[in-house]
């Protein structure tokens, strides 16, 4: 596996304030927040990553070219790694730091078993990202990969960069009221860079976030092998074993199910599960976390409002299949009649991550039922990918999200890299 330094392109701190031009990943931004990012600063990365103009891809390419011409964006002179820390509070209130490094990863097909996916993907986001790549020949945001290093040599190899003043120090205010601190350093010490190369080289990488962009990059490279630098993608690597690996649950909210009847569904569920009612979602979620025989906490509009679904025959349970996959097969498809195509296209599903998000969605629209899941554990994630299997889309939510706009990867710029 080839994970190497690259010549980055960054915002010029003399011309912009980095906190005003960065943004969350495009796929977690609402239309309203996109408009606020547009208003925040005329050079915000949203104009590159998720442009709202009538021809968004031409417009993004035009902005990118103009900002480089006027010096808003500047290309570094030499290749480097970029050490990236995120300081945040876990759901339990404890502070944690996720440490990692942004570099240039050589593309490898999944069949080579060097880079491993864990979720299925949809076609539309890949078409969108391919168009953006065709027009700009760049990566504006890193995909997120995980390596497993129980010795923590990977983490230790990043420390030399952090003795210096960071290139960027951004406090990102989330809608929840929480704050994520993002810190970026440039690492160009040759011995430290070489150590990172050697540590990562024999390891497998699990894609945490960015499956669509990775598969898009593979397709783009097949179409443009003549283009220098197209065989690589900008990737952020972190250690699966570190304290900063936090995976939040992703729940399912069902709506617009034809002929939905809560009590008919409960009768079907009784034939497959033991039903345990609760008076609050907090109590039900606590039991879901404790009880390995529990599949999901269901919410309904009428009493019984909160119902824990436990396997009635736990000795027959498939212990290796993710809960999200069993929910799809045993309930959404078998009992509610949803087709795999409808599930993949999210026809009747919304995906809140917290009870607060769930409450907001339920207040905004009519709904039929909700199914809450426990968070995927890192060991479960690793086991699934090692078996060559996929989790359903929207199973994992790695928290916090990486910030877009800290550094860019231009394909043609890498021609200047020394051998």
C-alpha cells in the first residue's frame, strides 16, 4: 500500500480567515446551511464542493481557477503530510482527541484487499462527484480511512509535527451547541514522513467515510490514466484502536408506508421477537446497549410507544450479521414489504443519529414508525470488512466529521514531486 506526502494547495491566511472558508462535508449540509456558508465568505469552500449555481460543476471549476490566479489559494512548494487533530466531546461528555494524518493514497481496487469498504453505495452521489472531478481535477476534501495499530506506533509517528504552531486552528460550532476544535500541522520532517510510509505500507485500510468518492476516483482514473496524479486520492488516516474512534448509531424513521397499521405490525413482530415495552426512549436505549439479544428499539405513535425487540430464539440468531442488515431483512422487507431498491433509494426512510434529531423529524412531518439501533462497535466493523461483507448504507456515523477546506489535492500539481 502506497500512502505518501503530496503537494497541497491551501487557503492563503493573508487573504482569508480559515474559519470563514471551511465547511462540513457536503453530504451532511442542509440547503439552509449551504446558503449560510455562501453568505459567510465569498471564498467559502462550499462554492467548490457543493455549488448551487445553475451549472454547478463549471462554476466550481471557474472559482477554483480564479482563486488560484488571484492568490486566495496557494500551492505548497514541497510535498508533505498534514497532521490533523480533532478535539471534541464524546456522547458521554468525556473529551477526546482524534489524531490522524492527511496524505496521498494510491488507488487500489477492492479486490486487492488493501483498501476495504464497509457500506454499499448509491449511483447518484457517484455521478455527482465524478462530474466535479472531471471539471476540477482535484480533491477538495479527504476521504476518511482507518488502520488498526494496537502498538500505537502510527499515532506516535505524528507527534513531531504538533510541537509547532498549527497552520489552522478552527472552532466549529455545531447545531447541537457542541464545538469541535480542528488543528492542522504540516509535517515535512523526512525521517518522520518515512516512518509513516513504513508503518502504513503493510496495513489494510477500512474506508470510514467517503465510499462514493473513492469509487468515483477509481472510475475517473480508468477514464484518465494519461492524467498525472489521477491514480491517487487525498485520504485522512486514523487509528481504529485510538480513543478518538467514535461511531454514533444511525436510526431509521419510516414514513409514507401505504396502509401502515401499528397494531398489525406488532402482531407480526410478536411471532418473531419478544416485545418489551418501555416508558421512555432513554430507558429503552440503555437496555438495547446492555442486551446483545436485543435487535432494535421501536417507536410508535400510539401505546405501546417504545418497544424493545429481543430475539425470541437467540440460539438461532446470526451473531455476525450487523443489526442494520437484520432489521432490513427481518422487518423492513419481510414484514413491511419494502423492496431493496426502495430502501437503497431512501423512498420511505430518514436517518437521524440522535434522539434529538429523531424528535425534530417527527415534529416536522407525518411518520409511521422508528427503529433505533445501537452504535456499531469498532470490533464489529473490523469483523464485517474482514469477511468481505457490506453493511447497509447509513449504518455507521463516524463522529466528528472531517472539515472541508483545510487542504486540497490537485492532480497535476503532483508532477513536481521529487522521486
